């Protein structure tokens, strides 16, 4: 049986880190299989016991994930996960532009991909991994991560208008127009889209759609009795068919069929967690 916890970042890191998560426990000989849609989050995940296995689309073959993995934003349904054995994972969920601002890596290099953090981030990772592995508690790990990340901040009080816009887009569940965000940032639409793509890894209009779909999915997972028509209305879709269209685009399946895949893996519903979910942990 697995248990997943989530907690928000501190105020000083809030522009860079959205939340922290930890999943622990054991899965028997029958693996849990998690289907993954397009999703907006950028993650840094540490596996201290058995790693997840990455299932290739339309295949029974799977590969072990790296012990420390960087996962970029995903624009379509791709590989799923297979989970088995002893699990002890700690994950940093970054704000939309947080990984770019902390590590300076153009996010277009990480879009629709997951890499070994040793190759992406480099020499900082081994000591980071060992220190986190030495402390088992969720709160202790958060404290250690925050101390390290705060030391990495350069001019933390200098606002970045594109980062602010991207963070606000995530906080609003994707309901914000690109033209309004560009105007608020003081940039032309073309300048805004170019900087947004470099910092976030996905064009702003597509990113807003992915956020909105994940927020609707999270809403349904939290309130399964709520009708899809109501959820579509709550998340600013034109109608239920608009939601169905985006679901097929981002999962390859209808909403009800995709939801059925997630019914048996509630510990992983936090993959779709939104601001509202986090506030109610």
C-alpha cells in the first residue's frame, strides 16, 4: 500500500517551487499501471528504493526510470508508469518557469521528455541525492531542499514578468488570455510568446489548454459524482464536447475511459493536483 503526501513551498521559494511530494510504501507482485496525459508540471524526482518503470506507448516493454529524474512539461499522452516493489520517492514540483530560473536550462530541451538529472543538472545532484536519502521524514527533506534552493537564488527580489504571468496562469487553472498576459508583462505578443516558450517549454496558448484540462481532471477525481457538464462549465470550456475534444487530444481517450484507468491508483492523483487540491491537503 502506498501513501502520498504533498506540501507547499515556503513564501521565499513560491515563485520557483509550487509544492513537494513524497510517496512511500510497497506494491506487491502485480504492478500499478498509471496512464499519463499531457500535463504542465516540471518535476525533479528522487527514488531512494525501487524506481518506477516507464512503459512505452502501445507496448508491454518498460525501462527503469533514472534514480533522479528531471521531467519536463508534456504536450501529449506518452509513456505511462509501472510501479512495483518498495517505493520511497521525493518530488519537487516546480512553478511553470521555476526550473528554468533556478538551473538556467532552456525548457524547450525538456519538453515531452524525462532525463537523468545527473546529465541535466550535473555535479550538484550526487550530494543532493545522498543528503535527502539520509533523512527519511517528509518535513526534514523539505527543509533540506529549501535550504539548498534558497542558496541558489540570484536576485530573488527581482521580478520576472513572464515568470509571474506563467505562475498566474497555473494558479488560475489556465483561464487567462495570452494577449492580456503579454500586455500585463509590458511585452509585445511575439516577445512574450518567445520568452514564455524558453522559460516554460510550451507555447502559452497550448500550455493554458493543458493546465485547464488537468484542473478539470483533478476536479473530477476529487468530486467523482460531479457531472462532466458541470466540470466543463466550471473550467471555462465552451461545453462538454469541448472538454471531450481536449481530453482526446491530451490522453487519446474519452474522459470516462481515461478516468477508469486512474480509478485504481488514487495515490497518483496528485500528478494532476492544482492550487485548489494543495490548499485542501
